[in-house]
C-alpha cells in the first residue's frame, strides 16, 4: 500500500526565537505548494508559539521533541508536582500535533527507557497527539550483529499494550545511533533491512493491515544528497532530520526528494 512520505525536522537544542522565526519563514516559502509529502518541524518548547504562528496556512505541521507523563493509579499524569516538565495536554493546547519520543539523545543523557516512552506514548494518545517513536542500535550493537534484536526489544517495549488503531497512525523512526550527527549514514540497503524487520514485528503485534499503515522514518545524517536513494527503499517512508533541518534550503530539498 502507498504510504504518504513524512519528513520531520528535529531542531534539537537550537534556535533562539528570531532564528526559529527566520528558519520557519524560509522553509514555508520553499514548501508552500507541497501537498504530496507530510512535513513537520519540531522546535524546542519555547519556540513552539513562535513557530505555530508562522506555519498557519502552510503545509508545515508542528511537533515537539519530548513530552512528560507517567502512569499513576492507572491514569496518565498531565499536570501536578513535576517541576520542569511539559505534558502532552499542554502541548496539545499549544497547537502541537506530533511528538518525538525516545530519541537516542534522551535515552543517552536523560535516562529514557522503553517503559518511560511507553507511558508517554499512552498519554499522547489520550490527548490526540501522534508520536514519532525513535529506536536504533549503538555502533557496538551493530558490530556484534544484534541490531535486529535490539530494535525488536525497543519496538515491543515502547508499544507494549497500546491499541492497534492508534499505533496505525503513529510513526516509528529508525535512527542508528552511530549515524546521528556523525555524517555517517546507513546505506540504503542497511536501512531498508532494519525497516523491513520493524514492519515484520508490527505484523506479528498488530497484523498486516496496521503494519502497512505505520510510517517508518529513517534518521541519521540524512541530507539532500543521500535522501533520494534512502527514500526510494520500499519500507522507508520518510525521514527524521536533525542537522539538515536547520537550513531551510537543505530541509526543503530533502522534502522535494521525497516526492
Ligand atoms: P542528524 O540527526 O540528521 O543530525 O543525524 C537526526 C536525529 O537525531 O533525529
């Protein structure tokens, strides 16, 4: 089945307000007429309002890079005594549609686990936010030949107990950690192999029809010059773009490569 390609920009810890405004304004001009590719930008929390004003009337959707929730007494926490956190309900209220969860930088620096990601995804579903769930192996794991099992544990852990109809609308981003911000991209064949594996796990968990709907993005040094070949792979349905999303022209070129 044909899945609409989805290119999302992960701005990470970058862009003051004026820079965020310039970046999104520049991007909006370049992609104004694009309808056949889904597009999102995920600025830092503080720039969300700035960006929201500027994506109105453009094809660009608004995303966030994280959200906080835990399960308490069987319910997802959306407010309360959790200093410094931002809940899915708050993001929804701020006009956000997509949320990146379980990014490897959050796993590496902020103790994110599959169980925590699972609680966050559940909370996002409750308020109608769609997650971009990140998985991917470390270089040592690839060298040991355990990529598929590492990714399988992450996918199963992150999605444990979640309803099929919500999973169908969610996105999984396969991001080999050794390719993130390193300029070292997975080859199209390497990426396709893991993407196909992820889809086969989804078939086991949810059946063929749901597995066919889930979009699986590739992330890790995707650039204008390698995007086309990656995006031509059967199970690569888009990209999660870090560095190259900080330049409007580069990000737009990746979007155009997805057409
Ligand atoms: P990169 O980052 O494109 O800079 O490698 C991708 C990501 O971390 O989502």
